[in-house]
C-alpha cells in the first residue's frame, strides 16, 4: 500500500484514527511514568583513576618518583586520549582519559598490568589503587552537628549514612570524619635505651599482631587450625610482646610506650555554628530518579530528627532536587504559556474545531515523543525540556500545513472528506521533505564530540523524535479528525468576526501583499542589495564588539566559598577561631540588610585541614581552613551575590598570621564565563614564577576576578643530601628519608578493617619530643646497626615548597584561570589581547611554552564540530531541496535564507542586550532546517502554478502570496511558542534565553525573507537561466528555455 492509499484508509475508516490515537496516548502516559528526572543529561567519561600514598613525601618527591614512572607506562596504551598527573604531600594521582568508544574493561586490565609491572616505585609507597571513573548525580548534602564527643558524632553519622542508603542513595561520601588510629608513642629516650628505631618497633608490631593459618589437623575429624594474634584496640596492642629481656621476661608495648585509641591528627574536621560537624554527600547513579529518592530521604530525616540528642541537628542543603523542580516548574510554565499563545494564533487564522484537533495532534505527538525518549534512553532534564518547548511551535507546522490547505480547499467549494484527502496527499511530499531537512539540520549535533556534545545531545535526539511523532499524527490521525471538524464547520456557519477577519486577510493578501511581492521581484536587484546591506550591518555589529561572544555564560548561583591559608605551623585552634569569626561575620551582613537569620544565608559548613570548592586546587594541612556557604536562590532575594560577597569580606576580621584569604563564588549552570591558559616547563618553580606574573597582568583587565593557578605554594621543604661519610656508612637517600619520615610522621605498623572502616596502627614520637630540636638530636641507624647523629651523615637545606604539582602528557604544567563579569568585560576579547600583547613576553622571559590544549581546547573542539556540522547539514538540506525542486540551481535561492536569517539573530541579540553564546550557535544549527520548511511550501505552490501553464513571473508572485497564511501560521506558532522563554527573567533560564533569541528573531526574519526575498532570488536564478539560454542560442546550439 502506497502513502496515498494508507492516508485514504485512515481518513475513510470510522475508528482507525481513534484506535491509533488511543494506542499512542497509552504508550505516552506509560513512558511519562517511566522517564527519569535528572538535573543534567547523562555523561559518559571513559577514564581510569590511579592513586597511591607515600607517607611524608613532598609533592616534588611523588611527582618524580611515582607519577613520572606511572605516566610513562600508561601514556601510550591503546585508546588513551590524555593523561594528567597530580602530586601533593603524601598522595599521587593519575587521571587517564580514553577516547569515546574505547573498550573500558580491556583498558582497565591493560592499565592494571602496566602499573603492576613498574619495579621502580619507592618501597615505602603503598600499593596503587586503580578504579574506573564513575559519574553520579549529586542528590544533596547533609550537615550533622552538635555538642557531641567525636566518637558519638561518628556513630550518628554512620547511622544516618546507613539510613539514607536504605532509601535508595547509591553512594555516601563523608567528610569531617577523621580516620581511626591506634597510637604507639615511644619516647626518644626509650628508643635510645632499647637501641631500636620506630620502624623496627612497627615491624615487630606487624609480626606480632596478625592472624595466620596454621594448617589442618587430620584424624577422625579434620579441623582447620589458625593462629589468632591480631589485636584491634589499644589495650590489646599494649599487651603485645616487643622483646624479652636478659632474664627472659616479656617486655610489652605498654611498658615502653603510651598506647591509645586516637584519630588521625591531620585529618579533616568539620564545624557548624561553633560545634564539631560531619558532612555527608549523597549521590545517586545516573539512572536514578532524583526527585523520588529525595522524597524518601526527606521522609527518613523527618522520622530521625525527634530522636536526636539535644542540640544535635541534621540539616540538608545543596539539594539538586529542589533546583531540578524549580527548573522543571519554570520550563513547564513557559511551555504552558507558549502553548496558549500558539493556540491563540491558530484560533485567529483557523476555525475553532480545526484548532482543537491540531491541539490534540500536538498533545499526542508529545506523548509519542515520551515513548521514543524511553526507548532511546533519554530523561527529563534541562536540555530535554528546552527541546520540547522549542518544538511546541515547530511540532504543529506539519498539522498546520495540512489543515490550512484542507480548509482552503473546502472554502473553494470542495467536500470536506475530499478536501482533507486531497490536502493530505498533496502535502505529503512537501511536508516529508520539510521534516527531512529539519532532521538533516539537527542530525549533525548527534556527532558533536566531548562534554559539549554529550550535554546538547538531548536537543537533536528529542527534536528528531518529535518530528517523527508529528509525521505519524499529521498523516494518519489528523486527517480523519479534520474531516469531522470541517463537516461541523460547514454545517455551522462561521461567526461574523470570522467572516470579517477572513475577508480582510484575503483582501490584504491579494492586494497590498501581492503588490509588495511583485515590486520585490520586479526590482530584485534592489531587494537583494537591501538584504545584503542588512547582513553587512549585522556583521558589523559583531565585528565592532556591539554583540559579543561568551562561550559558556553562567547565571548567578547561590554557592560561595571561603578559603583560609595561615602560615605553616599555625595551630588548628587558631584556624577554627577564624572560621567561626567568618561565619559570624556573614550573619552580621545578613542582619545589616534587615533580614532574619537564615533568610538569605541558608547554610554554612566549615572545614579544618583542607580547602573547598572548585575555584581552588585542593590543599591540605593543619594551617588551612575553609567554609562552604549556601545562599537562597538568586530569584528569591533582592541582594546580588557579588554585593553580598564584598560586604562579607569587609566585615570579616582577620587574625594575625593569615597568609591568604580567598572569597569566591560558584556560578550555576554548565561551563563558565571565564578563560584560562596552560603553561609548560620542566621546572615547577619557573612555572610558578611565570604564573604569578601572568596573574598580575590578568587582574589589570576590567571585569576580571579570581585570577588563580593550580600550583599553590606549600610548606617549606627540607632537602636532604647524604654526605660522602654517610654513603661510606651505607646510608642512602631512601633509608635516610624513611627514618626521617618515621620520626616526623610516625611509622605505620599495619592497617586492618574494623567494622566498616580501616584502622591504622602508627608508631610515633610523643608530642613532647616533636620539637624544633628534634633534627639536631636525632640519630639514624645505619644498615650495620650503628647509631649515627643525623648531622654527621646528611646535609640539610631548606627551599620553598609547592603543595601540588601537575603533569599533562608527560610535561609539568600550570594552569591559570580567571572569571569575567560579562556585564563589564568579555572573556574572549580579554584572552585574545593577553595572547597577543603579554603572553609572548612571559614565554620569552621564563622559557615557558603555551600548551595548545589549554583552556581554549573546549572552544576549538566546539567550533570544529560546529563548522563540520553546518557543512554536513547544509549539504544534506541542499540535496533534499534539489530532489524536491528537480534542479541544482534553485535550491541556492532557498539556502540563501539561512545566512540572512542568521543576520536577524545577531540583531536579536543586540536588541535584547545579550551576548551570543555557544547555545546561540547550537540553535542556529537546528534552526537551519526549520528555516527552509516554509520555502519548500512556497516553492511547491509556485511549481504547481508553472505546471498549470502560468508564466514564471506571475507564478512566483501569486504562488508566494498564496502561502501567506500558511507561512504566517508556521512562523508565528514557533515564535509565540518560545516567546515566554524569550522574556523569562528567571536566573535559571539565563543559558536558554540565547537559544530562544536565535529561534524567535531568526524565524521572524526568515518569514519576511521567504515571502519577499526568496521570490526575488528565484527570479534572479531564472534570469541566469535565461541568460545562459541566450548565450547558448547566440553562440551554440539553440535550445528551448525551461523554467527551473
């Protein structure tokens, strides 16, 4: 059965269309219940993490001895795209990114094999941990705080962790929870009396406290034998035998050392309202339902809170489900508003019953789209919702074309059934071609690479799904319902208002409008020149900086951080006092606004021992403190975040000894309005010097804030060099370093699992012996057992330390970042100016190089994908047009609509006072297919007239005029569908507004161009063909001129 026969069957069958509609609706409602709700689209990051610990080692030691060796082994494995190494005190990490499509199971096996085959890693370094990257959705944060001892607070945190896990939370990460340890503190004097070392005692402990199998006892009954020696608490460790004295008596650990249960004194601790606190970060897998899981967690917490001890609180914050619901609500409000406006436009031009069935067609098409979304693994998220809103106006284009033509035929006297059948069959190929061109425009987006490509993927996927659903409804369901609607309309005479409007519209179409087309085609040179002038003005707006480009704009968020770095050696108590002062200062700022506590400051959480936030590289140390702050969302407060931050910084009283205070904000949305550079050199200290100079230059530009690098200064480093005498005694850098680390940080005897956590047994000097005089009095044991003063065998020197060193693709690097207030500056212009006028001088002065894969890499990948996508899209559209028109020349007249419409989008951004962004250009790519849809209908009408024998000049004019109502309907429904989003002032819609501007102004411009410019362009093509015919007739074979 061909398409005409299938359409005829559904029109004439009494229930076929309704059965199809019911099936579509059932599938759609089923899918709507199955669709997951997520904040962002799913990401697939093919990567592997390798991490190892080397107690007491500096960042430089770890970089040279561990990261360099591991990077060398994995860098050239199959499928590896990029390898980044990160070294900090005691920890080395390697991040291996693979190309998309790599077999990650095989990659993991190859990485494990490569790492395990390395034989040069330090003996005292721990075994590397190797894991694949896992991507999860952030659910919320929980702050547990109150006046409780640390063991009780830990027990409560674990109880809450287990409770939320039972509600469907996949992962819970706890911070502020220090690791449990058993300390064996041996005084220095006791070590000398026993003629031993901390390392020797640790080794003895490891041997004495262990469980080992002892074989099998055979006989009538076989039994497994085990030697149970492991001790898991301080009392048990204290009772272990260290040695026997000369009389054969046991000397226990408790007799020579103070053994106690403790916590890692360098671990991170939390603070909230002056009380100790523990933070729980709740995460779900990517296929989890964010909103449903949050509701279950909230219900659990409501039951838990009445049972808590007095003064203890469990507070939730940074709730992604709230943000998701707000965004869904905002977008749904815009969708409903757009739909109402679309229906209003249809009612103006079409009869009420026709409008009603078009609305039903839109509803059913969306339901079918939901079913397709489930089948292709899509979810409800910001991008998918925008795609649905964008398609609200586009989805009804097919139905409008068929319905409008059917109504026109009936108005000319044709029977409703015949009119609908003729309209559906007549419009089948033009509508199908229009759908194919739209798919051709959106399709290349599916091939975009990198994170950007994954983020925008729902836009083309869902748009294509909507188009397919619309075609099904338009030709199989709508015609049958249209027949009934037109029959009712014929039996019910139109209202006087309808008659008057239709009369005036026809009068306008056949009068002034037809005259305007005739003038434009007759004076086609002037028409085209005018369009080119407008395009030149648009290009001038962008080239002159009146319409700027910002790659990833960020709306104002509601998160802020404070990072405090004191001088190394500052007691934790001082850092805690500064955190409490900063917290109090923030509430004083809130009170100064005349607000109650908690109106804009929703949460504060302080940390001792670590930095916080994404705006600063992670640093650890007793002298470091930080605080995370959550404010009310931007739409719920009058005060802007930059203003609040300035007042907070001014109000905070700083304590003596503080080296650096960093107030920063985390913007909302994907990406960021900022820029960065990456410099390369073998010496990290040279990189640090170059980055410091570059940061000073960056901060001289208006609108720039937060210039920083990822190579932070650290504690001073003690450089040890073994003397010739030391080498003669058998000392090496490795065994000297090990004994020094044991003295300063303690020697780890063992680690064992106790319950759900790992306990470390550490042999160390007591606090009273850990003084500045320690090194002067320290004695080292040589390989022969001789005790030698440290100063006799090593030379000590001090140099500034770096708390973190990074590698990328085998080279040491530093990255410099900065944010730009888009109201005061443009990140692209600032970056270009620095690259041109300042960076070359820094590169020459310090001998550093600029990494070509620095902060601009993401932009370069996008532009490469965009240009390739536009090329493929326009090529596909051209081929479709050539097939429909039967000509290779005339499609160019249609394609010229696209660049002229892009000029309209530039003017739109200028009028709205908005920067063009990546989202503007992504919308341009999708809009290209939509723009030619009306052109196809107009050209189809012109061709019909030419086939009927009408002169080309007359056919072009009257064919374009004939499609006025259809073009207005399809354009206005798209524009009005997006109009609420275009005028949206919600901060959460900031990154979607440029897409709405692009579609509204681009399609609005295309409406005028299709009706006035395209006929002129078609006549120019006709002129060219006539000219070619004249030349051939004058100088070659005479051939008849055929309209093309």
